[in-house]
């Protein structure tokens, strides 16, 4: 199929530090994504009808290490040849997802939108904590650059980690509409829904006021001028949502990330 995007649900929230619920995200995001109530077009000018190749949800009921399952299932989906958007899970899943992506795209820049840096060296003695994926990602050198945007919970430990790993940070306090990322490699987008202000996306486990608007996040995504090879949309917690408004935001961001993938990626064609 010309111009296709792969989807993969990752219903996993066992490494959340506070509230569970993100495992329920994939089905609810898909429902809004495919709802007849909304346009099937991305703002970048692509009709997305029939363009999604959905690989379903990873089945974690099967025995085995969930991290190995995620890495192998993401790898299998990527090997179909289209850019991939993973739906759901807490932010911990980004580590095994990026292991699979990095193997296929050795020069990679991560554009990470979040209220939190998620770069704790340790948290609750769990190296897989959803507060730590980017410490593991940078230790394993799974990306050439990590750019974090929208942060508003930075502490001194985080600043030490930023220096240690050379993380580029645009805190929410420094975000502005004219921000343009100077990107030189293929891109991975890690989209934590709590990067948006809770007024726009209340359905998250850790609401942090002072965040970006839906419009600001969409504009930032649309400004990306390099190939977007894969993305995750994480931390949607249906238990915290009102009338599925945050699922709808997640679906909208899925469409706009897909729209940028179709505009930028030779893999999409
Ligand atoms: Mn977060």
C-alpha cells in the first residue's frame, strides 16, 4: 500500500510509580481514531482512511519477559516497512521500543514531549520505572540526541543526568511558538500526554499544570523537517479522563504524527 503507517498497541502499565491505568489506553485511542464523528484527514493534507496497518495489541498474558516481547513485536512491525506509532502504555515502554527502532535506524534523534524528564537513575529500586526510561536509553546509546520539551518538574538530580548524557532541554517556561528544532537525523517522537497542560489532557496519571496547549504540540510536531521513523503515545490513563477527551487528543496527535510521517518519510511510500 502506498503511504501506510503501522500501529501497535502496548497495553502495559506495571512500571507506573503512582497510578495504574495506561494499559487500558490502546482500545480507547483506536475508538476515537476511527470514529465517524471526526475528520479522517491530517492537517498536513493526507486522508488517513485505509492508511493504518494495525498490528493489534501485544499480548502480555503470554509467558516471558515483557521487555523482550515489546522489542520483538516492535521489530516485527517495523520490518513490514512502514513508520510505526505505538499506542498506550506508561512511559516505561519507550526503552524496549527504542531498542528495536535503534537497530534499524542507527542515527536517531528523540524528540520527547513531556512534563517530566523520565531520566531518574533509580526510582523505587526499579530500573524499568516509568520515571527512568531515558536514563536507560542514554546508557545504552539508543539515540544520538535526546531533546526534551515541555518539562516543568526538573530537580537537581535531573540536571546532573542532563549533563551526564548531554540532553537538550526546552523547559515549559522557555517554550515559545517560534521554537524550531535543528534536526539532522531521522526522528523518533516520544509523546507523553502529560506534556500537555491538564486543561487539555486531564486523563493522565500525573497532572502537572503549566503545560503546552494541544495547538502548540501539534505545531511543534508539524515543524519537524526530518524523516519520522517511529513514535510512541504514552501515559494516557482512561481512569483519570472525562468523557474520553484525552483519548480524543491522543487520536488527534496520532493523526498529526502520521501526517508528518507521510510528508517526511520514504518508508511511508
Ligand atoms: Mn510525564
